[in-house]
């Protein structure tokens, strides 16, 4: 197994865990009636914001590793 394959597996597990840790009532779920129906936009604060940012960074890393694996 190459290092890129191992990195891809590890990053994918991290992405899955971070997505599962996010609050279910936030984000796009409110478009379909979920969450707080009174407000469309909700600010992320504290740990929720950290998890959100880490999820975005992890997904970008996963895409980068996947493209590198495809090219190399």
C-alpha cells in the first residue's frame, strides 16, 4: 500500500467522524423544514465552528490527495 492510499483512508475516516459530530439541525437541513424555522442563517460558535472548519479542511485534503493519487 502506498503512502497516498493510507493518507486517503485516514483522511476519509476523519471526514466521516467530523460530519457525524456536526449538529443535525444546522446547515442545509433547515431548507427542508428541519431546525429552527424562525431563522434561516445561524452563526456557528465555539466547538461547532471548529468542527465545521476542520471538516472543510479535511475534505479539501481528501480531494487533494485523491487528485495526487490519480495523477501519480
